[in-house]
């Protein structure tokens, strides 16, 4: 992905490439992907059920929209654009979009989160909606 030690991104341009609708829960675009950390933009299209990651801590900055964010067994907390949540690996969390505008996050995972490192707490309905597709699959920027 990156061949130099740095890279510049136009987040607004990448965000404008997200499709209006998707069958997957999220569509993402990788900004960086290294052993020590990965950074992505993602748009949330459908509720993201309770899940956790075994191998990474997560840092989520809400860039657009509003969500009800659930951590562990706490009551949902309403997050608005400009707010951030961080949590350690194996922390159960769920994200419920609030209707009205697209939901876009910038996420940094430390160390890198492998795509298969998503463990849902409750069984998903059958057939289950795919967790993620990639913006590149829609002809947009990102890996």
C-alpha cells in the first residue's frame, strides 16, 4: 500500500466515493495497513451487532452522522460528529446508526486488525449480511 514512509489523504474525496447503499454492514477504505497499526475510513450502512476484536485496541472518531454506541453492558451513548471512543481489545461493542445522515468513521487499530478479527457475540441471522466490503470493490479509492 505505502512504499514511502508517509502519505497524504483527501478524506472528503474518499468519503464522496462511498456508495449510497450497500448490502454489507460497512464499506471501508484502508489508509494505512502495517503490523503496528491500521487506519481506515468506513461508512456504516446497517446496525453493527455486538462484537469484539481479539488482537487490537480500537480508536474510532465519528466524522459524520450520529450513532448509538454500546460498550459492554452499558446503556447506549449517543455519539455525534467530532466525538471519539477508544477501547481495548476484547471489549464488546455495537453501533446503531441514527437515521438522518450517513455515518462515517475514521478508525485506527493498534496493532493492525486483521479482517477476520471480528467475533459476534450473538449468532447472526441466516442468511447473514456480510460484515464488510471494500470501497475499491465499488470502484472508489482505498484498499
